[in-house]
């Protein structure tokens, strides 16, 4: 997974016509939203609600793709598939990877926003 970048800032900026203020705003929204999604994933997983894990992972995947959080996008896609397959063990493994990647991604976003 380490070959997938945490954050594709240059590509994302290019998609936004170089608008750093827009990207900063999107990062700030994402930094508020992603932890809530991770919390929801925990809740749904503890309840054994694979469908809601799948839906929440899908939502996280889309939000991550929008802001260029490539590694989180990939992990969320894998979690979505694991939930769809009903694989509790795979979901648990991916969940811990997701938390680590999210922490690292949010830190990178905070650094970008501080420098913007």
C-alpha cells in the first residue's frame, strides 16, 4: 500500500485549476468529515451491519477521491468490497490500516492548510 501516495496534491490542484483556496476549503471539510465516517464505520462494524459499513466506506472512498487522498480511497474501496463479501476478518484488518492512513493524511492536509 505504501506505493500509493497519501495525498496527490499536485494532481488535485490541477483538477481545481490551481485554486489553493478551494483545495484548502475542501481539505478543511474533509478533515471534519473523515473522522466522523471512521467513527460510523466502527459503530456499524460492531453491530455487524455490513451493508452500512459498505455504504459508509463507499462514501469515504468518494470523498477521498475528490480531495486526492489516494491511499484512503484505495483502502476504503477494499473495505467496501470486504463488507460486501461479509468478511469480518478482512474488515478488521482494513479498518486498522484505514485509521493509520487517515491520521497520516489528515496531518498532511493540516500542513498544506497551514502553508496555504
